[in-house]
């Protein structure tokens, strides 16, 4: 599928990912329209100021908790990218009802509205924290992944298909380590949770590239995971603020020492392609759009974890990437 000529809608469209995704789509594709769906009227107004003469943009205030509003917003839409979520781990732990309402019930509402209005493809943005979740945020994202995979069973003869992408924290996004370290550098000390900690590294532009490719190639029910390099958190600190002292503060509640993007339990129905891993739906009851290109099954004991990854960035490589991150 090409994005040209399509009407798209992005839930959470005023977030870090949504803004960059919309910019790329408008610049590189002849889309019919892009609908920005979010709750924050100020962020929508700010985004409007960046595109004073762009007549393909539509700004829709709404909340994914509101099914009727979603149905209205989805009318005439071909593709939905579902990026709306409550994602701050401590906030979700302190406000668990709210996290479930947005991340789980909101995802169900997106599926229902897409089925009711005949949207062709719906792609949800998930997280590494959905793998063996250690906190409520991760548990809600796991639920959302399951909803989107099995949501295809509700399509029947409809063309609507659902899939997910899963990656770690996007470099430079709100709440991520890069803006944290940049701010702390001015104060003279960086805080490190654990000097052994590792993470996958993905920029927002890489995330946008991957999401676009997944929209174009999606079959229905799969979770797509990009192949990414790993970094040591202490190396990120050195890249951002060389010579600035660090202070170890210990792991926060629900935080993992390393990121995992494919669990061992998922390996039996996972495939490896050149640039990604695919976790396929088990026993899909719906018709897939077409078969995947040549791919190999991963070993039964395979796990894609940031600490055992084969690709790593050194301090200088991290510094070059960080310099490209705004802020």
C-alpha cells in the first residue's frame, strides 16, 4: 500500500512521534488529508502555527476514551496510526485507573471505531515494556498489543486490518534520558539508575521510517520490531555531558536493567527479516493480505535484549546521533 491519495488520522498526533510523523508524511507523500486527533488544544494550536498554508491538515479535539468521538473522526479515513497513550511509568503507577482507561479501553475504542467506519489499516505504537511487563504501563501496552492482534478476528469480510510496532524509548522524546541528562548537565551532576543498565537506541526519524514501512507492508496481527543498536546508559551520559560527574540513585519501581524487545516465549512464532523481527499471530482466524517475503525462523531460545545485542554504539557514535536530536 502507498500513502499517496490516502486520508490518514494520527491519535496522539501532537506528541513527539506524531509531530515528526505528520511532518514527514506531508513532505514526502501526496496524501489526501492528515487528521490530527488529540486532547490538548494548546499543542494543536502550536502545531497549526507551523503549517499556516497547509490545507491537507485537519485538527480534531478528542479523547480515545470517547468511542462516539472516534467514530465521527474516523469517517472517511483509510489509515490510522494509534500513538495516543499515557506513557510515564510513575504516573501510570499512581493513577492506574487512568492508565487502563486510556491505554487499554482507549485502544479497544480505536479498534471498534475502525471496524464501524471501514478504516483499511490501523497500526498501533507499542513499547518494549509490553514484554514481560514489570509495571502497569507495560501491562497496559501488552493488553493493547493483544487487542490489536486479535482485533483482526472481528473484521469478518471487512478490509480492516490491525497490527503493532514495538520499540524502546525514542531518543529525545519527552521523559527520555537525553533531555534529562541535558538538563542535569547544567546543574553539574547526572543521575544514573544503575551503571550496568543498557538500552536500545532509536531516533524519532528512525521510528517514523519504520512505522511508514510497517503501514505499507502490514498483513494483520503481527508485531514488528526494528533491529536496533544498543547503548550503555553510562556511555549516553558521557556522550551528552563529558566529564560531568554522575550519581547512582538505584532502579526506580517497575524499571528494568535491560530492555527486551522479543521474549523467549515469543520466539516460537517469530521471524527474522533483514531489518526487523516479526512476531506473528498464532493461528490467525482471518485472512492475511499476503505472505511475508523470505524470512527465517529465530531459534527457539532466542531473546532480543539490549544487553546481549550484537550491535552497539560507542560514545562518539552516540554523540553524533544525540547532536541531531532537537532540544
